[in-house]
C-alpha cells in the first residue's frame, strides 16, 4: 500500500477566550489533507480497524449523530481525516485525565484545507495532544506501529507539569459553577477568581485572607501548641530537642510512648509514632531532622489520626487515617508484599491526583524505621499470617465528616481561630471522632496552613466532599454577592465605526457615576482619565491587564473582528455588548472570511457573552446587526437615528420593556416600550469646552450603553457635555 504524506498543520492558534466556536479557550488548527482529501475513512484499508483497536473508547464519542457509537458510525460511512484527527486528540486528552467533550472540524474555501478546533484548558497540553494525535493518525493511515500508552503518558506528563493541581482545580471548578470567572496568574497555582476590584486570589488552599502571621504560627509547631494550650485546646505535652540523646531524655521526662516529628513539617513527613525504646527514639530523630528546622518529642496519644478541614470558621470535611500493614505468606519478601498488597491499589500513585502515595522502601526512611522496630527489612520474609505494620500515619483517606461530634468540631474551629487561619487543616488524634474529645483523652497535634484537599475530594473510602464549593462560598458569600459574585461591569464594544469614541465616552460616563474605570481601546490603555499606555490597546492582552487590576471597578473594552478571530474575547461574560456594524470583511481573508454574511458568526460572539441581567446594544439601522437581538441572553437596546425603522418599531411593540434610543424632532429620546423620555436636543449634546459635534450614531450608541448600565439620563446628558475628545498625555503609571 502506498504511503500517505503527512497531514500538514498549517497554523496553530490558541483562542484564549470566547470565540466563534465556543465560550471557552480552544486550540484552532488549520490543516491541509493533501491527497487524503480524496480518501475518506471507509476507503482506506484497515484504517478504521487499527484506529478503534488503539482507541476503543472512541465508541463513547457521540459526534453529530448524537448517540453512543455515533463517531464510529461516521467512520464506517466515511468521514475525512481532519474530523478523525479531532476525535483522536479529544480521546488522548480524555485518557490523560483532562476530559474534553468539545470539538469541531469545518472545511475552508480552499479544497483540502480544514479548520479543526477542540476545547483546550491549557495551551501546552493541547499542543502536546495535537502532536501525539497527529503521529497516531499517520501511523494508522500507513499501517505503522504506534505506542498509544506512551503517547498518553506524554500528554499526561504535560497535564501534570502545566495544569492546576487538584486542590486549586477543585476551587476553580466550584467558582466556574457559580459563574465566577478566573485568571491564572502564574505557571503554578496562583489564581484570580473574579475581575478587577471584585476579585479574590487563591494559591492552592490558601486565600488572600490567609495572613502571613497565621501561616508563620502554623509552621512553628511549638508556638502553635502554646497558643492552643492557653485557650484550653487539648494538646499533647512536648518539647523541642536538638540531638538524639536529648530526644531520649525528653521522652523519659514526658513519659513513654512518645512521638518524634519535625517542628515545622507537613503532610506527615518525618513523623514517627508510638516509640518506646531508646534506639527507636534516637533513630526517629534522624528521620525527623531533615524534614524541618527543629525536632519535637511529644506524648503519644492513642487513637486514629484525623484531619478536619475548617473553612471560614466551619468544619466542612473530615477524614480518618488508617494503619497500613501487610500480611506475610511465608514466601514473599516485605518489598514484594508491599508491591503486591499495597502499591497495586489503584488509589495509589506518584501524581498529586492519587489519594494514597506509592510506598517506596528505598527512599522512605520512616517505613524503614517502622520495619526495623519489628526486626525486619525489605528483604525479610514474614511468616504466613504475620501482620507487619508499614505505616502508622500519613494515610488519612477515610471520610468521616458525618461522624464528627459537635464538641470536636467546636475545638477544631477554635484551633483554626486561635492560629488565625481562614482555611486550616486540623490534625487530631482521637479514638472515636463521634465522641467528645476531652472525654477520650484526644488532642490536636497540628494546625496546617494550605491543607491538601485531595483526601476530601477522592477519599479511599466514603463520599467526596464539596470542599471547593465551601472555599468559594467563604470568598464570595452568596448572601452578599449573589449572582454578581466576582464581577464588575464589563462593556465590550465591537465593530469599526467610531467604536473608540463610543468606548471612551462610555468609560467617561462610568467614571462620573463613581466607578474607577479602565478602558482598553485603539487610542491606548486608560485608568479613568489617565492614559497609561499610548499603544493601540484594542486587543486581548491590554483588556486582560484591566481585568487583573484590583483598582478597576468597571471596564470598557474595544474589540474588532480580527481580535475575536485571533484571540477570542478577554472576558467570559459582559454586562453590555455593543455591536455597531459588520464592516471590515476585506481585511479578514487570512481567517477565511470573504463574505459579508460570515461576519454574523464572528460578531455574534460579542452578543453571545452578554449576561442574563445584561444587555446588547445594537445598531438598528444595520439589519445584519439588528438580527443579532434574539441571540442575547439579556435584554436588548436598539439605537438609530430613525425611530420608524422596522427593527425599532417591532422591538417597542413586541416588548413593553423593549428599549430604544433614537432622534425625534431633533431631540434624543430614550424609549421603553411606548414610554418616551427626552434626553435633550441633539444640538445641545456636544463634547467639551470646544463644543465638538459628535457623530450622531456614535453618540446614540454611547447613550444607549450608559442607559443599559443604569446611569441616570441627567448624568448622561451632563457627562456628554463635559467629555473632552482630546487624548490626554501618557502617564508614567502602568495598568
């Protein structure tokens, strides 16, 4: 069989915001099938069989058929390789742990050239999936070997390296479920939830309300204990030691058995429990020493280790630890038993997504010490039926949230408050978490800042807990924020006709209404009247700068068709979306936009993202623009000079609350249904001291936008007359 030449990837473009394909970030790939344009899938011998053998889960892809097996049906009927590559990439992402359900492939005006797009939470992960998918499809086409597992592993490695950790991801997901946007601020887990002045920041399970002082206290175990003790919180007696010999002396003073641990460690590293012999205590000192700045010896509290998660002063989840052991069979070594009985558990893994860790005897000195206490090592062969303890702590993975006694919850909440943490992991030892702590001699042994959430998200036993939702509710209480959580008024202005003037005037009116307003437009980047960058700022990066600025209480962002096609919008939703016209087709040939009708698909993006409580402001004099009205989730405000245009007449007649702005008898009118309010004579609505006469359509668009933002007509009229169209000089400050 003749070999097919590689499918050519002509252009790869990451769409970072809402775009013509989807509301979410996506990777758009332009590809040339070459000779494969004449060879749909059912005409390539063995192709479908090889593909489904390598990726059997393709049967779950519904495709356009809308049911399980839909994509396989398309394969058998015959579909083109661009469409096939789309599904291969999606399946590789699914297998790598980043489920992706959205994808589309569409032909262009050039024969054999297609635009393929798929949902992409992270650009580098998406590019790796595309690279591996491209290699896979060519191997399937040319009947060559291909290692699917290796390809999936490469994508998964990229997911682990690039994407948010599970704790951060669960908080971001919970915020998304509440309609709160997010911006990733670095390559790690620092994330902004919300826009501008309404934002909150998180870093894994820490928030901007987590004080550095509280975090410092929590990292000092001895200081934490003294503060807890002063407030009546039960703690184990203990002291800091500086040598193995001093550890043994302290243990004798405290009374055996004891615990040896680092004074400022976390995640159970370096902690050894239930020590009774001098040699074990001295050995445990050497295990704890590398994990912290000091070593502590504490009285051993009998019972199970528990982790209680406190968020905003409430216990929202609890998990119990278990002693991990193996059972001898008289034939296998300890290492072999650990691998067969423990490490084979699918809940164990090296990646952060697994609730339990792989036990590595070669590197885990704590396990080595535990075995030594039982006169065993990795090569020992335990007798048949002998129980061998491998780990006594660090395996907190059994959900027990519903069992927590109110008094236990109160003590955990008090401990978090005493330390000063808004989000805290309280480590507690108790024989029964369902009984009062004092009565059973239990105690709090640690208070942790930035606690891991995975044990509550993926417990080895029991139900997962909505800890992400609890943290988002803590940051954005529903009773205070409601549906507006994390949002500031965002105005998007799309089109070509005087859009800069419209954007600047709207920003001025927002400023006069008392909001610190950011503006990104062709004339630069502005904070209120201060221009901080003179470069053309009608693009994604400049708009993003505004949304990250904690001072910005409202943002006005100018867009055009090229911005939407190249980058997508910088915001996921907006309060007001303005579309003035659908001009500019001539400059978009490189995006395969050649016809005026195609502009509807591009500029509808600005209307698609309007919030339910927001409004689209549309030019009624342009039928193609006015036709976007039914696509808006919110209300619609039409504007035009002629009040008798069919679009305005129908809008006012069909909706008693339908709003329109027009000129009647030389006056600007704000109409709601059949009710009309005169803003003032058009001749009086001039700009600034120079009495500059504005373009009427631009003026009406800005008035309609300000009205949609609930700015009073009186302020709108006064603001127009005080607006100075001249550009201010550039300030040295930066957004």
